[in-house]
């Protein structure tokens, strides 16, 4: 889907609060980059939504993100990626804590940061096969499982001993490097892995208030008419914004608003009638 994407870097004035929010004992060890393809509009199968997605892996949790974290990024900055045509339910920010038994949660900005649990009973019963292939130099095994009304095929490697994967796909004895559903309408392709040596930490989500999923969904529906305006209206006092295009070029707020309006015209021709997650537990 050809839309112009840009990321928003939200810089909070509440320095000490934000410093507390990031756990110094949960540094990022590595990140996996995925190329996402999602046929979200079944009437436009030749024009899937495509996007680069990032999975950051720490000691205690992982973070699936729409925008890359910058190395040595300024404390107090939060990256939020959006565009007018983003109609895929896979384009979200997700935290997945390790070893707690808790389900992955969405991280959203609605006046303040919240954690949202769409899937309280989240668990995928994987069947691991003996089928093997090499992906990016890693020995991977095939597994199959059902989630959200779809059957997925996932390729994971025990050489990266974290039970993580793209989006809400996890629960295997190693990192998922590639995955697709049985219809190939949702695909995550491996696009690289990098070990992190710079200082980067993940959030301590226990410090975030929880927002009920139904309230989150209603807020998202209400913001569709003007995503950028709704985003700015919900920022906490003292916050400022920087706007960057997907290629890293900094633009003004007026230019960002113009891009969003142009994207809105394209969105009117698009229908989200084929979500990745057909059922919510």
C-alpha cells in the first residue's frame, strides 16, 4: 500500500518520570528486523500493506515496535510511527514480559502512556516439527499453531534462546525469525539481526496504568478522523514533537499535517475487512 509514512518523536518535559519508566536492569541485547506484508483489504490483494517492524530483546522482556529505537537516544523520547493509511491491526507497539505468565500488552498514548491487554488468555499451542532450514545463518525449525482465527507456520531458532517473535507470535523455545499464516495474507520475513552495544533500555511496564481493551478500541475509533490531531491533543503537558519521514528527513508540523491529509484521501478507498486477528480472546 503506497502511503507516505512518518515517525513522531515525542519528547517529554517530565524527565525524572521518564527516567524512572525505563528499567536500567533491562538493557536491549539485540533486535530483529522483519518485513511485514498484510493483505488487510481482501478487495486489494495485489496491494498489501508493507512495513518494516522491529523486535527489541532485553533481559526481562521484548518490545515489538513500528519505529526503530535510536542508539544513544535522548532520555525522555518516545518514538511513535503512524500514517493515514495504517489500517493493519499488526501495526502496533507490544511489550512481552518473560517468565511472568502474563500476556503481551499493547503500549498506547492516550493523554499518557497505558498498557492494554487485548488477549488475557493469550497462548499458542505450537506443534514443533523436524523440518529444518537456514534463515540468516541460523538453524531454524518449523512449528505450526493457531492464533486469532488463523493457522500460522513459524520458523524459530534455539540459537537465540528467547521465547519471542513478531507481533503476538511467541511461545517457542527460541526466537521466531519468519512466520506466515496458511493463506499467506499475513507474513513476517526475516530482514536482519543486530546485537546492541550502545546504551538502550526497555520500559518497566508495571509502572504504567492499565486501560481496558474496550475503552482503548473506542478511543482508536474516535481518533480515526484526525489521527494526528487526536495524537497531539492527548500529549501530556510539557511535551513537544519532532516530525520525521520514514527515511529520517525532519519536517515541520505543517508538512506532517499535509501528508496526513493526502493519506486520508487514499484511506477512503481502503477497507480493513481482513484483520490479522479475526478473533479476540
